[in-house]
């Protein structure tokens, strides 16, 4: 039977291998047409793990924000955002990996071992990391990272929505919803849109 919630077994196994400073890392925002891709790195204290950690997509926005505050209060947390300009330069996969690497390097301590959500490892972490597919549903550290990253990015998109009204970013977080695509056609491209993404690229180069 599949596990219903992430646990601390990957972290415990890492401790047993002699690693002391074990970190979970995850990114959010690969799919949107606008806004940064954001990664968080979290080192949990095994004695102070917030209750209810899970894949951020399985939590309500309110619960995510509450947990993000709880995580920040008891864990070492670092966030990194990669801008739309940089995404356009290096592509979204490389931007996601760069965001994860930067988040890990921003922690107050040096990570001995990193649990990375997904099936690819950032180059700079490859010698001290493990890729875990669906890691945000399996590892509490990765789940915590996914919660912090999504909570921060969603709030950031709400802020951007106030500067660029009409695209519905406060609701769609920059994802290509019907309303967002319609606004893109009617209102045009903003500085926060990813120009290399097809729907945006097509509008820019209609001629």
C-alpha cells in the first residue's frame, strides 16, 4: 500500500550513513508562463518537525502558509528565485536546477547530504545528493521545502498581480489558464512573462 504522507526515513537513513546536516530541496513554478521559478532548501530538526507536512499541492493555501511559518520557526530555511530573463537564457530545466543549488548554498550551515525532489540532480550537488521521484510525498524535508517554496511564490505572484492587473496571477500564479491566455492576447506581454514559453513567444512574434 502506498504511503499516505511523507516520513523521516530518508533523513534517518542519511544520518545512519554518517551525514549530520541533511537537507531537503524542491522547486515550484516550472509550468507557469510568468514569474520566477523558486526553490527552497530545508534542514529539519528531527525533534521539532511540524505536524501535517505533505506535498504542497495536497494542502490548502491557508494550511500551506501556516505550515510555512511553522517550518521557518523551527528549521534552517533558504529560498532562491530564478527570474524569467534567466529562465529564457538557460531554459526552465537548468533554471530549476540552478534555483535548487542556490537555495542549498544559502543555508546557514553547509549541507552534508541533500534529498532532491525529482529525477535529476543539480551538477553542484551531485556528489552529495539523492534524487527522489515524488519526493514531496515521501520525505518530510522535501515536503517542507515544497511548502515553503509554493507559499512564497504564490504570495509573490499576488504582489505582481497588483502591479500588472488583468492576468489573474493572484488566482492562477502565472500558470496558463484560459483567463491568463486570453489576457495575454488582449493586454500583451509583461516584463514578468517568460518569452521562451510557446504561448508568450507566439504572441511576441505573431508577424
